[in-house]
């Protein structure tokens, strides 16, 4: 009897006979990615500001957790997406630490770093494996995770740059609008394009930064990092619930 396919993702088999997935890129998936980006932004800041870790200790701990989650996901892809989403959040948090090191500690220019990271993400994304039978979503493998890390660093740098220039509310609104436009354009004109997929990722990584910061910062909503993390976690869980409940036929 053929094993039933996991409802949230299409499972693939590579040359090493390990199951790998290509996630279904539904609106609920993109909302979950956006919420995970905001949660990762808050988590990366909390490890440094709330737990008083230096940036590299925080990065090492988050990167280790992301790596363990990726390994767990490789073994449990047929049963659960939990490892994938823990890796998405913790990798985004680790990326926040790297971006803050580059811009705050090393004093590198926001514009230059943002351009370099954006181009690097799209170039790396060209080498990810696209499953054209599954809404053009890349296979989740080492190339995917490497590209996602670069995109997360980009999201922090360009999000901070825009927030410092125009304010948190304006940055959050602008990036959320850009994200919605990119999702619509990809679905309409380039559903199987690797470049289009990673353009949406860049937009949601960037949108998560000012949204997470706005919830936590006294310059905006001012909830503080613990409550802001609770809010962004609730958004992520809501998105994942919608993703799981989306009928398979509606994902094609």
C-alpha cells in the first residue's frame, strides 16, 4: 500500500534516499513565514538584550538549535513540519545577530550591505532545486537553508535601515504591502521561478524586522520583547493552523 502523503508538503527522495520536502506556497504559508520572521527578529534581540548574551554567543546557540532542527526535520519530514518551522525561526534569529554585528559593531553601511546580501540571496537561490509540480517551491535541503540564512541577514539590515529612515510604522506598512504585491505577482506570472520565490522570501524577511521591532520598541507599540514574542508566536501558530487546514486541492 502506498504511504499517504503528508498534507503540508510534497516529499521528495534525493540520491541519498532521504526524504526531502518542497513546501506548498499558499497564502497561509507566506503568512507563516512572515510571522516567523517577526518572531525571529524578537528572539534574536531577546537573546542579546534580555539574556545578556554577546552577539556571537547568541548566534552560536541559535545556529546550533537551527542545525539540530534541520537534522530532526530531515528524519521526521513524513510525520511533522515542526523541525522545519523551528529551524526557520531560529535561523532568522541567528541572522539578526549577524546583521547587527555587521551594522552596529563593524559599522558597515546599511545600503551597501543590503545590496550585497540581496544580490547574494538571489544568486544562491538560483542554485536551489525547484519542484515545478509543487507550486514552484524549492526542495528543502542544504542549499535552501544557506540561502534562507543570507535572506534573513538581508531582512534585518534593510528593515533596520528603512525603520531608521522613515520610522517603524512606515517601514512595517511599506514592506507588508511589498510582500503582498510580490506574492500576487509571483502567483500570476512566475509561479515556478526560483528568482520569484526568493524575491518573496526577501520581502517577508524584510517585513518581519520592523513589525517585530514595532511591537517591542518603545518607539512604537512598546510591548517589550517577551510580550512581543508571545504576539508573533501567536501569529505564527494561527498561520500554521490555516496552512494545515488548507485542502490539498486548494494548494495547487
